C-alpha cells in the first residue's frame, strides 16, 4: 500500500474518510481559492469534525509555505530522498 500511495494515493485502497481528507489537502495545495464551504461540508460528511478540519488546513498550509520558502531560496532537495519522498 505504501508504494501505491507514493505513486498515487487514489490507488492505495484507503478508506473513504482518509480519501476525503486527501482530496481536500490536494485541492488546498493546487487551488486554494477553490476551497470553501463545499469542501468543508464534504469533510464533515466524511466524518471529520471542525477541529480535525482546522488542524488539516493548518498542516497542509504549513507544508505548502515551507516548500515555497525552500524553493524561493534555492534550497537543494535532500539527496537521501528519492522523487517519491522515500529514502534512497
């Protein structure tokens, strides 16, 4: 499952609740202005409470922020991590 997740989380056989959260994380990363009440409702319908949704938004936003800082400063990727994020 880890290998399937590294390639495409949609093929990893995850539970619907986790898939809903990952869809939100992806949308927040690729189209933050597109996130709104519909996405929050989908997370609530999948079983996530407001605290979990808040925490997810904070974590996703932080990772996006720190990656942009690193890219903006020209920080080279770690050599011990392959392109899928796994140790070499």
